[in-house]
């Protein structure tokens, strides 16, 4: 189950990174600014408000995850996928 969840995280990270790269306006609108909060309904539903810095930091962490798993000919990724349940990925 852990391998399947890790694989799912990898694929989701790839998906988010691709969407981010395909929409350059996202990066422009999410400037590295701690004072400009993202308006996403968090004030109404109780989630912690986030800034452009937070968004950019998460994108960076997702890209790092992908890079680590794809390094050395995808060796780490292949280890995960070798035991992940494809049905749950």
C-alpha cells in the first residue's frame, strides 16, 4: 500500500508540475510575496491561508520529488513501481 501511495504521489506531482509549466500566468499570479494571500475560500472553511511564497515552495518540493525519483535512470522510481499496485496508482 505504501508503494502505491508513493507512486500516486509521484504521478500527481508530475501532473501538477506539467499544469504549472503549461500555464505561465500561474507563476506570475503567485509571486514570491508573503503578504499577498491566495483567495481560495480558506477564510470561510477554516483552512490556513497561504501566500504566493507557500504555493511556489510546494511546486518546488513537488519538482524535487520528481527529480529524485527520476534520477539515475529512474532507479528509485522503478523500485517503487516494481511493488506498487497499478490498480491503486
